[in-house]
């Protein structure tokens, strides 16, 4: 009985530490628990002259405490009137740094993404999550201080020809990405068990630059997040462009995402 008591305390303590760094628009340096599987279903889009949206099915695996793998499939009507399958992307993140303290920790990780899609290449923004084929590599650092989580990242993306369309010599084929995210655990005020509902608030800044063309953009993305029974996660976010001169497929998009986690699945 004593063992199970301390185990339950450890689970609640871990949930308290990690809830507010499950960012909505970005990934933190922390990983999901090892041997666990997560399934995400997300929908993002915009209401302008007509309604356009993209659906993303994502499977995540915690291979071990330092390595996390994702696979995603994309479906949208951004480039045509009907929904169609756009392509796939694969993401990996390796945590190389962990500094732990009392109700705080610092994490460092490197990540990479490879994407293969078939959409027309008509925009200057390079986006490997449904619009462009290519490869990305980056660094992310995350600091947790009690109920406040802070995270920043920088990345380099090299675009390639899409499966059915080629990049033109006049189009940008590389970009620099940079993000800053903050998250705060609003509820519960005091943890009693892992079945309590978490309410987290986020504010994220998402920037990109095409250095060869002098083009850039910066978005702000406030978000709210609910976590039920430590397994089910619901994200609601809205992006707004603060500034930018990049030709983009979509801007000022909403995001709805549902995630379910299976612990010790492997």
C-alpha cells in the first residue's frame, strides 16, 4: 500500500510539472513518457470569402525517455474545391539535456522533420505540415518554473520539389523559423489526484524568414487547453498575423485538436 501511495504522489507531481508545457502550436524540449502512444486529430482553417480547412491525423510514440517519433497525414481543400490527400510528414525529437530541480526543470532537444506532399507550389511561405516537401532541423529549449512554462526554438528548413510540382528558380527554397511559447497552469490550484481536469492558457509567437528574399512574418497564437483524466487533451487556438510580407496559403487560422494518450502501450 505504501508503494502505491508514493506511486500516485509521483504521478500527480509529474502531471503538475508538465501540464503547462504541452504547447499547442509548438513542441517543447520535453518528451512524452516512454513506451506510450499518442493519437492526435486536428483541424485548422480559416473563414474568408469561403471556408477552407485542413485535417491532420498524427501518431506519436515515446520510444524511450529521450527519443520521440511522430508520423502525420494531411487532407485539405486549400488548393482545390474538394478535400484531397496531400501527403505525409515524419518528425523526430531527441532530448540531450535535462536539469531538474524542485518544481522546475530545464530541457534541451534537437528535432528534425521530413515531408513529402503533392500540392502546387504557389506561395513563398515554406510549411512542411501539408504545403511543402522538404527537410527541417532545429533546436528547442524549455524552462519550467512551477506553473509557468517557457520555450523557444530556432530551425532551418530546406524545401524541395513537391511530388507533382517543381520549385521554380524564382521561389524561395530555404527559410529560418523561430518561436517563443509561454504556458500557465490555471486550474487546478492544488493537485489531489490525476483525474482532475487541467486548464492551461498559452501565448505563442511564431516567426519565419526567407533570408534570400528579405521576406518575413510573425504570428501570435493565444490558446486554451483542457486535459481530462491525464489522458485526453483538447486544444483550441487562433493565429493572428502581427506583420509579414510573405505570400501565404492561409493566415489567421483557427486550430482544434483532440489527443488521446495510451501509457505503457509498448
